[in-house]
């Protein structure tokens, strides 16, 4: 981008201390290295790779040049061949502001040093170093300049030595140089801090997919702190998943799909530990992927595909115990299960309808009730183990709240409510299970039912039964997160 004249206020970046090292490119600035000539300003073009994108207010400099002339020569390199009155053209390497100010002052020519042989890398280096030492580059202008040097093959240590910047600073500048224009604009406008931009660059360096999702969330207006926190949670899960899958691979145990899992047997009831089961011909693992905020370890089932053949003694004991405890399923039991399914489904619909009406209808005490639900939604949404789910649509005749806070809370509610079982199958598994997600689901369901009660909702009989069963299965601390 060619530099343009503008009066926009710039955010200064502290210039580095001049480097004491030998620098061939910077030495090109010395008048002794070339002949001084007067060049028409109409023959001079700005350099397309100049790190400094904005020249700032030129009025004072133009006035000085108008009165005293240009006291310091500019550095030029031969440019493209011109035509007509100016067959030769030149490109500025050092002195973009002085050249633009001279043009604004109406000066016909400027003193210039012409360097006939300078590589593109040397040109960029001179422009970057001159701006660092003499002017107030923004962090992104500095970053793009360093990125140019890096792209020309210069190492971080060399860039640090040539520019006088610390290696850590160079690394950070190179990272933020790849951030999108929307992020650069937010930093420039001071709606995002430089530290936050560096954090985004760190996320981009660790996982492009997570970074792309994060940028999409920010562009959609997502709360920045929340979105960044969730991105780091995703990175942590991905790192944990990678480590876990490496462990699974090292065991040599085969992985099976959901269809095979349905006919396999969990080895825990058999009294067999995973490490002791790896040599079994029937050893297998099923790794679920149904809940995005759980790790693969949390969704791993260690199973045996044929326990009757490979563990006949423990299998027979387990079968005998199961038969003695449950026997066959009677018609009465089947009817009871069907009724439980119907009750749970009706309770789920009743909760959602009550909350929707609470959030969209006026009435005495509604603000206090809504505040309780909103607080629970905020707590849930900021919890480091939660994700937002897609809930049902609003009931007929109900529109989304116009209050953004209420609308956001209502959007979060279904992902909290999903912890309350909506079928006898999920109820049976959750109340009996001791795996991490089952314990978590019980705690979340209990807390949510208590929040609803506090907000004025009257629990149905089946919801009361759920609360009692879950409380007996795993007492929950009142302060635990849902």
C-alpha cells in the first residue's frame, strides 16, 4: 500500500536504541557512499513496501521546507522507466515524509542520493530501520516491515540485531503481522489491546482451526474475553486429546465404532482394569464424540468384544448376578418405563414454556425471577467445562426478548436444561453412572432444578423424583458449578 497523507492521530511505538552493529543497508544512508543530485519531485514515487502506511500531518514540515528548503537529502533507487518529460523515475527508500512535504510545499526539486544497486531486502531493511530510529511507526507497521525481512530469509536474531529490538519483540511482531485487518483496526482504534492481539496470534500459531473459529466469533460480536477463554479451552482439549490418542495407540488396543460398541461389554463390571486388559484378543476401546466440551479420555469406554470366550468365569458370575437382580422385564415394568418417558418429555416442555413466558411477559416480580435465571445462564456460559447447545424453537406466539441480556440468557438456557434427563434411558444411566460426565450431569441437573425453584417454578412430580434420586446418588455441594 502506498503511503497517503492523513491527519489521523498515530499511536507511537517507542523507537529502539540505535544499533551499534555494522549494517550494510543502513550504511547506504551515508552521503559519502554516493553522489548528491537534485531530482524533480515529479520523478519520485513512494516505495510500495514502505512499512509506514500513513505519513501523518505534513503541514509543519511543508512550511519549514518552504522557508528553508530541504536540508537533509532523501535516498532513492532507480525505478521504472518513465516517458515524455521525465524518462527516468526513482523510488524513495528513505525520506517518504520529506518528499511528500516538499511536494506539498511546492518545491520543484529535492537533494537526493541515488543508490544504483540495492536488493529488495536491503531496501526494506533501510526503510524499516530508518522509520524505527526516526519516526513513530505503529506496531503493525513495524510488524509488516519485519515480516517482509523475514520473508526475504532474514532470521529473527538477525532482525533483532539490525533493528535493535529484543528477540521476543521481533517474535511477537512477526506473529501479529498475519492477523486480519479487522484485528489491526481494533488495535489501532484502541478497542482491542496489543496484548489481546498477541494472544490471538498465539492461538493462530497453535491451531488455525481454533483461531478461525475465534475470529468468526469476534466478527459476529462475541464477547472478546469469553471467546478467547473458550479458544484456550479448545486448545487445551485438543492437546489433551492428542496426548490421550498417542497413549491409546501405544497400547495396541483396537478402536471400534458405535455399532460394535453396542454389542461389546464394559470391562469395569468384570473387575478388569484397562492396563491389564490390553493383551486380551477382545480388548477394544470406543471413543465417543458426542459432547464437544469433553475430552476424548472422558468419552473413552474400555470394553471386551467377547467376554464369554475370553473371561468365562467372571462373565458367568456377572450374568448370574444380573439375572438375580433384574430377571426378565415384566409388562408392568415396560409400562412404567413408557410412562416415565412421557412424564420426562412433558416436564421438559413445561420447563421451556415457563421460562419463555417468564422472559417475554410483564408482571409483578418478574424482574427478580428473570434475574435468577440470567445469573444461572451467565454462570453456565462462563464455566470452563460448558458449551452452548442448540435448543428448541420458541413456543407459538412468543418472540425473542428485545433486551439483549434476556435474549442471550434465553439462548443459553437449553444447554443448561439438557442436563435434566428427558427419557427413562438417560435417567437410568445418569442416576447409576459414576463416569465423569454422569457425575457432572447429576450435579448440573440438581443445581438447575434448584435455580428454577428459586425463580418461582413449581417442579412436577417427576422432576421432584429426579432431584431426590440424583441427590441420593451423589450429594452435591451447593456451590458446585452447573
